C-alpha cells in the first residue's frame, strides 16, 4: 500500500498551526454556520444532555420495533459540552504529536502511522534528557502487556500509556517546542471537566446497553474536526466494551479529511489486537465550507482534501481496507453512507471479487430518506 506523507509536522510552525485547530474560539458555541446537510445541537446544560439521551433511547426502541438489525445514529455534541470536547481533543492531539516528535528524533519523519515505532531504549533516554521521567520511572511505563516484549512502541502502545498515566496524581509533563518548557499535559482539565467526561461516558454506556438489548446498531456521527479526536476516542472506548461479540457501536470516518485513512487503519489495528469487532460508517463529510473558513480565520492548515477527486480516492481507499478486513477476519462491518453511484458500483464490484454476499450482513448502504432513490431502491431489491 502506498502511503502519502504524514500529516504530522515536527516543525515549530507546523506544531503551532496544528494546535490552533483544537483551540476554543469565540464562535464555538454556535457551530451551525454554513452547515446545511447535518443537524446540530447546542449545549444548554447537563440536564438538556440527559433529555437528548432519553430521546435517543426512544429512537433505539423505535428502530428495534420497526426492522431487524436496525440502527440509530447519534451525535456526541448532544450529550456533552462542546468546549469539553474541544479541550479533550486538544489533549489527545498534543499527546499524539509528542509521539511524532520523538519519532522524528529517531529519524522516522513522514512514515505511515502504524509503521512508526519508537525504540524503547532511545525513548527512555530522550525522556530522561528532557527531564520528563528518569530511566527508572520510564521503565515502569513500559512493563504493561506487550510494550516491553518487542522493544518498540507504536502509536497504539503510546495511546495506552496515556490511558494509564492520566490516572496518576503526578501530572504528566511534555515539552512545548515553541517555548522550550515542560508543560502539564492535562493542565486545562478542571474538576468540572472531569465530571463532564464521566457524564458523557455514562450516557454513552446507557445508550450502548439499550442498543445491545434491542439488537440495534448504534452509529456515532462524525462532527467538526476540532471535536472529532474526542468523539472518536470516546466512541472507540465504547466499542471496546460492547463490540466483543458483534458490532453494536459504529464509529464514523469522514473521508474528506486528509487523515481519514490513518484514523481507519489505526482504530482497526486496535480492534485486531484487542479482539473486538470493528464497526464503521464511511461518509464523505458535511462541514467542508465551515472547516475551511475556520482554518483560514485561525491560521492552521485546511484539514480537508484539496479536491473532490482526492476525497473520492480517500473514500475508496478506506472502504477497500475495511472490505479486505471483512474477507480476512469477518470481524469488521461497514455502512457505506453515500449518494455517489460510482462508489456504490465500486463497493458491489469489490464485494463480488472478495466473496462478500449481502446475506453476510457485513456491508450495508445508507442514503438520506428520499435522496437518490435511484440508488436506494435497486440496492433494496438486491437484498
């Protein structure tokens, strides 16, 4: 598989621009501007989030009673405060960027995400030199599960370190390359934000349990890119709990984003390692005009693919990767959410080549009601 250049930059300018994408701004609360193809929620208070959860529960019940293997789609901005999602996204991105800074120092610039692996000994030396952790301290970091067996750490291992160290009383320090100073990774997380994290996880848990009981697939929609790292991370955490036997929770990937393929492949590799079912909805994306305007206003790189053709290529690349996984492991499922006839034909052709039959119920198609009936009806007729 040919890999394009990594979206991660080790330059100071690249880091500064990248951070801007995950920074709260004056218009954050009103994030519906120039969005015509997706519903938006507005945060009032935690009680309103609970009301939205109750509405989603009714939707799950309705879907269960109306069709076999039904689905409901939800949005996390209905269940959480948007500012919290942005701040959590910022923390996740800073931690991931730190990994790529360490990779750059080991000569791995521009490598594909899953090919980038840090040598543990060199990493320990770097952490000690930066004053982040002594060698004795960092050795304790790398004693979990398979971290120490290979002598290397990839991005998924690195994320598992984040999971364990956010629970420590001592703040985890990482370097700010613009200032040269060490800064606490979680310095912006207040006690209230910790409570918001618990509440949104509780709401997701309630919805996932109801979906499991009713046999309904619960699809978590993708949203603006500055929310998305948090949304995706919370969704993956829910998948790890509820997708053990079959795909109940589906994550959504927007293929107009430059980093879509990295996100799909990374999350799928995590599902392989941990043995759960990978469920995904693939879309092109609904927020392009808004995303580009915000990037220009705040001075960071446009996260959207430069052309429609590039987005098509990304969609088919991600889709093909999932279809191959269905053939090899049978532990992946996909909703091809598209109004594009060429993509539907591409999917049907690849299903025939790979021996995936509609009765396998591993591939489904979705269009908005009443939009592109010339695609929906023939698909329904073919099962």
